[in-house]
C-alpha cells in the first residue's frame, strides 16, 4: 500500500462516515499522511481528526475513534492507535507495506509523477542572458534551478514551456558590434565596450564568414558584424547550456517585439485598459495603482520606447500565446522588478497573485574559481563545467533553496566520499545496479514477489522513504523547490546503504536461492528506480557503475 493509496482509503472512510450520518463535515480532496517521528508509533500518521473534528462540532478524539474503527476494516491495516488530542497512528502488515516495491518497479520512470498541476499551462522564463558574452557564474544557478523546476512541474502534470528571452535590442548590441569591429581592426575597446578574448574569437568568426568585412566602411561593416557576432555568441550560449543539460523550448527575441510593432500595440492595449497617462510628452503606465513604488515610462518624450515597454509587450505576448501562468526567474539584483512585473499583469487585466510569479535567486560563489581567460572579468559557466563536471555542479545548485546565498566547495565535490552529496546519491544508484547484476549472475531473478517477507527494520525504513517520493515531487512542484527532491533522495540513499549492509539480495556462498532473495531484488530495483527518477528531475545523471 502506497501513502497515496492509504490517503485515498482514509478519504473513503470519511465519506462513508458522512454517508452513514456519523459525522457531518466536508471531506477534503486529499488527506495527508506522514511518517511518524518514531517507528514505534506505526508506519504512517495523520492529523485529519484534529483538522476536521471542530468543523464537525465534535471533540477530535471522538472524531478519531469513529475513523479508527473504519480504518481497522481496511485490508493491510493491522493497528490504528489514537495519540494525544487525536492523532491517528497507522500500522500496516508487512505484505501491505512491502507491496510498494513491486508497484515502483512496474511503474518505472512514471513513479513519482502525479497530476497535482494537471490543466496548468505555464511559461517559465529563466537565464535570459544578454547575447553579448558567454554565460557566467551569475547565470549558473538559474540554469540549473530553472530546468529542474520545469522538470518537476511537468512531472506533476503541468504543461510547461521553458523560454529564453534574448535581449537583442537597444544600444548594448551596437556597443557589442563596435567592440568586435574595434578588435578586428586592432583598435582600443570602445567606451563601455566588451573586453575579453572571446571578442577576438568572434571577430575571427565574423571575418571567416564575411571575408570582405574588413574592407568595408565602419557604417557598412557594423550591421554585418552585429548580426554575425550575435549569431555566433548565441550559438555558444546554446552549446554551453546543452553541455549543462539545459535546452529551451523557445528562444524569444526582444528585437522581434520592436520590429513587429508589438511594443506600440501593447501601449494601446494598456491604454484601453485605462492605466495610461500622457504627461510631459511621455507615455506613462500607472503602475502605482497596483502597488508599484512609482509610475513607469513606456514611451519617452522623444518617442523612444523604454525597456519597460518591451517588458510589457513581452508579458502580453505570453498572455496571447495562451500561458495562464508566467514564471520569471530573476537574479539577485532584480528585486525591483517584482512589483513592476506584477503591476504589468494587473494593468493587463490579469490577477498578479495567480497569473504571474517572480522568483529571485541569491548569489553563489565557487571557492577557488578563476576568472575566465576568454572573458577576462567573469567566471564562465563553461569553465565551471570543465572543472567540476555538470552533474556535481547541477546537484550542488539544486539542493539549496533559490533564495539562500551559497558557496560551492570544489574540493568537496571532487571527493569520492559520503560527505559529498552527489557522490553519495550516485554511488547508491551505482551500488544498487551492481547488486542487481550480481544477483542475476547468481541466479536470483524477479520471478517471485512475496511482500510479507520484507520484515527487517531497514526494509521498513527503505520502503517508507521510497513511498514518500511522489508526495515530495508534488510538493517540489507546488513550491517551486527542487531542493526537496535532492534532500529526499539523499534520505533514500542513506536508507538503501543501511539496508544493503543488513540484508542480502544473494545467498551466502553457494547457498540456495530463496524467495526472500527474489523479493529483495524487487526492493533493490525499486530503489534504483526512485534514485534514477529523482536524479533525472534534477538534471543529473544516474551512473550504473562508478
């Protein structure tokens, strides 16, 4: 019996009690069950009697007694105790608890997936680095977390489009083009321009693609250089992200908004909503109506649109493309964007508490990391991948909440020891794969499954950890916190290592293969599957050998 099945059984008992007139209360869609702090208190616990007792006009313990009697009639439930003011502690028989191992193996990669967010259509924008240089450490955290959040949202039934907003409009692109032009002609870096060896690399790429560009006038060369250097830099960004295990569904161009007239159309739509003011020759969006600290200029007095106007047009584009929910993942220096983006949503007629969510990530540091030789003044993501490995980097970034500053210890990540979290989990997966290979070599196969044989204390602990995985995935999706999965699979790995030390999957020496060995192979392989599923949600590999 899985925790979800037990939860459904409790709900059914509640509905039956209502139908029989024993209680009068609205039954919730889901009854939460948790692992008790002490195994002596049973396999699972619920506080549903405390939640509903007063609503039903009853003492919670009296409510619990009604539920206790009905729960004892469920197949697989051997004991139900009432503790304190009305907690219900539930003990399952070994067969009911152990059945979970077979459920997991048969579900395979689908185990842990749920429909908690079914029907949600979500656009999730993250990274969105300017196409004027390589990705650096400041983008690393959101690349890892953004991709993992998208994965857990999809695992919980949401329809998710991951999107990268390319800031390819404005004067920064002109400065970028001039930086490449100057390097091409051995001129100094222009004021506010981009230094670094990558600019020379781009100059060489542009010259190779356009051999005559060096002979053109500056005015004629700059548009060619701008487009070719931008294309090459975006290719480098995409290649780096791919090496990091991150691929986007959509790359959305800011210049496309301007070229297609979307910015002007957005201003007119917001005017129709009644939130536009024309003051001192400029066009303002009255965002203070919805909590912003000041109104924002959309069109300057000289007729030029602001970056904020593009932000508004981009939001409306997402809305027009059918995304009810828009998630923005922004860096630590973007706190001021939260209120203004929510104000855009409100001015567009959306509910800022429902239709938009802005997540702010805190800074990270990597001890001992060196500035990039190519970029000169940044720590490149590509260098971090080459130094630490994508798996170690992604796992480390994924196991902490986004809003907590963090420092990565490279020496720890390179250790093959249990105090290195990514090694600890990946080793558990590789160890379980090795155990399965050894079992098959000794004639142990999954031809028999007798859940009643899984009675060892470490088996109970391991089954309980495996059983919580789907609820952890659902919570990670609901709260946009993939670190919950990282922490949980570390618990699974710990439970597995303890079980492996106490229980044998293969006979001792040349002993006969028994049903206990065959059944334990199911539990071993169930662990393999949960670890693989969890690592996949974090974008981390699950090695079969280490």
